C-alpha cells in the first residue's frame, strides 16, 4: 500500500525547534544513553509524518530506534511505531 505524499516528508530544513543535525545528534545521544550497542549509520534521518517530527536511527540491519519530537522540544523514544510510519521508513531505506 503506497504512502500518500502529503503524509510523509523527508525534510532537510526544519522550521521548528531544532535543525536536522541537532535532532539527530540528540537522538544518537539518547540512543546510547539508553544502552544501545549497535552503531547507527549515516542513513539515519529526520522525517515529518502526519504533522509530527521523528528522528529515525537505522543501520544496515534495519531500524534501531525512532524518536518523536514533542511540543516541549524533548525527544521520546517510541516503543511501537505507527503502522504508516514504519512502512514509510522501510521504503525510504
């Protein structure tokens, strides 16, 4: 099932609370603080899906972690991914 283009956006310019490199570096830090041992690759990215911003950490084995940017500016690790987001991230890889 294809993902509607208006629901998914890989962004290179963030107009929100932080930039892509800042969000990714914060997501990397959160991942390693939580005990992550696998190294994320440079294919990790920040995406906007359904109006929400996510930092997706992945490597050659697949998705390591997905963090959502909250309105307060905090990152929250998702234990379960929205079905559409999971499909969209896998098609982008």
